[in-house]
């Protein structure tokens, strides 16, 4: 399998990269802003003799130069893509009245525009069939509990959920399935920023195990679905 994972330097993305790279049949591209953390991930993967291939790609998904810089780096390692996991996210925890236009743009650039750009720009390189998994949040699900300070993050994740539903319809004739997993609390750095001191019921490794299995098989059962994956509120 040829797999692309964004947000690979921390938390769930870090564990997903390790999980997929443990299979000798997989080639995994991990994208993140931090080159140092990506090298740490690469070292961990290479220390285990499993035959899997991991390719770190350092890139800030909020920047506009996908065509010139990001896509060539992905495609030189894997010319076709079986699975794309849009895991990267940005959370700004501020009261609504203190949020700025820059906060808005940055939040939507990472959480919505980055998946949009990647899917659009890689469209000619997906396998048939292929599976796109967008990682959203329970905060972006209509009718779920909402929390002060997270209005931008929740709104952006809600937008990604609607984009998921739309793309499943638009890309069906290309045999590209698009689903979203709306995650609840997982013990990550992002959770600590949103809910300081809160202890989540799941670790990144546990959630990565679920997501990896869903990425491999979920498109046989679902398309265009927003699936809650949550044990707790938050």
C-alpha cells in the first residue's frame, strides 16, 4: 500500500506512521512542519527491521506552494496513492472576542484548505480504488457538546466534515471513497491545549490502531460518512 499521512510528527500521526511502516508491503510518506521530529520518527521506524519504507517530508501545510514543493516530494517516493489520511490539525484556544482574522485564516488553512488542496492536487495520482480519511473532531459534529474557546477549531472541523460528504459524491466515479472520523478525547498535545489537565481515555497509539484499520478496510462499508469515534465528552 502507498500511504500519505499529514501531521506525522506528533500524537496520532506519529503512531499511524509507525503502524503502517511496520508492514513490509507499505510505503509511507509522512508530512509535518518539524523536520527534527520527522527525523526522530524516521529513526524509530528504521530501528525496527521490518522492511517497510518511510519517507519524511518536511512542509508547512499552511503555505501555498503545494505544486512547486510538496507534490514533487510526495510523488518522487510514491507515484500512486492508495490511502490519504488528512490528520494534521491546528487548534487555537481563545475567547471568541479575542480571535483575530489571522487566527481565522490560519485555522482554516490547516484544517480545511490543506485537505482540500491535497485531495485536489493529487487527484490524478490516486489508485482505483483509493480511500481518503479526514480526521475531524466531535466538536465539529452538529448537536455535539461545544466548549468555550474552541469556536474556530470546531467550525473548521465542521467544514471538513461537509467537504467529506461532498467529495464522496463528486469522486465516486473515480472510485475514490472519502470518509471522516470525528474523534473524541485522545491524550495528545492538542487535547492538552484545549483542556489543560484533562486525562483522556485513549492514547494516540490506541487511536492509531483503530484509524489504520479503518483506512485499510472502511471504504468497503462506508462512503461519505462522518463517524464519531469517542468514549467521552470532551
